DNA sequence: CCAATAAGCTACGCCTATTAGCCAAAAAGT
DNA sequence: ACTTTTTGGCTAATAGGCGTAGCTTATTGG
């Protein structure tokens, strides 16, 4: 009957539009990601998206994988050629920088993959890559093998916690937040060094 | 027509049932909190809840305030009579302990209040109390006035980040998570002490 | 005993996601 | 070039969520 021009969508295009929704929604962009919103951007009826994406959950997972990959890439790029304290500092700042520039995507990156579901394989890989960057950063500290995991967990915890609280408006005091972040990173670097000195073998 | 017995609800009762939903839902209990679920627990039709609660958003906020208050209470109780490193350690462990016992409520506690909305006053108060506990914990470190906020932010960031990642399944390696937490707390204590030593005045 | 209030209910409107089935447009095959 | 198949739109319809309106009954207070 009525001619229906093609919108030229594809899985890639849909994910891209979803990323746009996430970006425009600020910190809550990922939580507010909806098929209806994506369809509106595409100029298409909501059910049409199912030709390119299995479900909202699948689209969200795809967005998460992208976000985790980007975060891993940003920290990785920031630390090439560095080691020891310099590497940790660079990683921490790159991490926080990514979160501040892309708060919606950072929130998306916090969805953990299901360890068992085979559909989450890409997500697991991306997460593993992100952790691998952190591990690589700690080379140069001469950490005893069994302490590396403690150090990685400490760095991830501290930086992620800081960024989360900052984006969530948790730091209401007037003091400079950058300064506090530097202090935190200093603590981490000193703490890792101390961890290396302890239990010397 | 048909006799409609009273369910004996009240605002208190509704909030209590909501807390039950949150508790039973694990980490995602707060995200999955829904008026329909609460109504089902109350044995009541969903719209009936509006006689006791203004909206889902209001109910969620109420739950958040409770959770923040409980967390502040738990950390406060754990640190009475302690100071310095002992206080920080006790607070960190009480914090993590609360989150592990009440993962749903802990997630609820992460919703930040709107600084302007007068309806969020109770939420702001609860959050302020929680921060006050952390500040009190740092007495005994002789921190220069302008460094206290850095130390508070560092402690909150590190502990919150660790707990968040732990609950979210972010620590997949087989190594003991308790040990990693102890290492993190050691770093914090040492870092705060170093902060006190720096810029001596 | 009666009136006022409080606490249920059903019916509805609007927004999601998702499925089913139709139809035209593009692509592939002959 | 024509035909066939696949693809990517569509509308219609189901199910479940929040929230509003208006009715009815239980409870309470005079």
C-alpha cells in the first residue's frame, strides 16, 4: 500500500544509536536506555528494532561490552611505555577521565557478565582485558606473586569507588576534588610499594 | 457489595514490606523494587498503596533513607570508643559487613539525594550523618584541617568501591577476598598516616 | 445512631517490552 | 529483464508496569 522507505538500519547502527541515548542521558543514561528511545532516534517504530537486536537486554549487554572495551582501551593507551608509580597514576587518571567524559557509558561498564551464560562471552573477554591492563600496570613494583591480586583489587576498588561517588554527587564539600583524587592515588602508590616490601620472601 | 476486609496497612507497614522485597532480591533487589511486588506481599491491589505512599519514587527514597541510616548506625556503633587506625579498620569492616548481609539495602543506600529538592531533606541528613561518622573516625590522626576531606573521600571511595565490585561479582580470581580487603584497609591506614605527616605546617 | 474519614476496590489511560503476521523493497537467481 | 527469495519495515495485539478517578465499605467520633 503505502510505500515504506528503508531506514537503512543494522545491528551496528542500532547499537550506535543506543550509545547516543546513553551519552545524552548523563549518569543515568544507561538506566534510562529504552527501545522506544532508540527507535525514536532511528525514526522507526519500536518493534522494527527486533529485526536487528534480540531484546533490550541484549542491546544493553552490547552497550556494556563497548563501554568496557573503551575503558580498557583508554587505560591501556594511557599506560604504554610506563611502569611502576607512573603507570598506576596514568591509569587512574585515564580511568577517571573516561568516566567524566562518558558518564553514561561508565555506568554501562559496571554491569557484570554472567560467568556461565555463553551469550556473555564477549563481555567476559572485555572485562578480562580491563583487568589485564591493571595487572600489567603493576609490573615494576616487584610484588610477590600472591600479592598482585590484592594490589589490583585495591586499585580497581579505590578508583572505581572514587569515580562512582564523584559522578553520583557524593562529594558535596567545597574542597577541590582533583586534589582529593591525587591524594588517593598517592595512597595507592605508597600502599602498593609497602605491599611489595612486606613479606619479602 | 462484597465485603472488603482491611489489610491494616500504614506507611510504616508499606515501607517494611518494600524492605522485604529489597532484601529478598539480593543485589538487584532495589532495582527490581516495584509497587506491584509490594502490593502482592500486602495482599492488596496495587493502587491501594497510594493511600499510604505518594509514588514509587517516594517509596524508593524512603527505603534509601532507611538504608543510609542503618549503614551510618552500623559504622557508628562499630567505632565507638576507638580512634586512629583501629577506628578506620572497624569502620571499614562494619561497612563491608553491612553490605554483605544486606546487599539490596546497600544498593538502595547509593542513591544520592537531590541537593535542592526539599523532599530529600531526610535523605541529605542521613547522608551527612554517614559522612560525619567517617570524619569522626579520622580524629586521632592529627590530620591538617584541609586534608581531612581528602582522607574521608579516600576511605569512602576505597571501601565503597571494594564492596561494590565484590557484590557485583567483580572479583572472579580464586584468591581470598578477605585478605584483599585487609590489604586495602592497611593501605588506607598507612596512607592517612602519611597524609598527616606530609605538609606539617 | 449517624456522619465523616480512611482504606480498600475496579476501571481506566499511558508507557514499556515483546510476539505475530503482513507487505513492500532490495537482492539474488535464472 | 523477470522472477523468486530474503530482508526490513509496518500494524495489531498481549502482558505488565505506574498512576488517577471514582466508588464502596469499614472504622471511628460525636
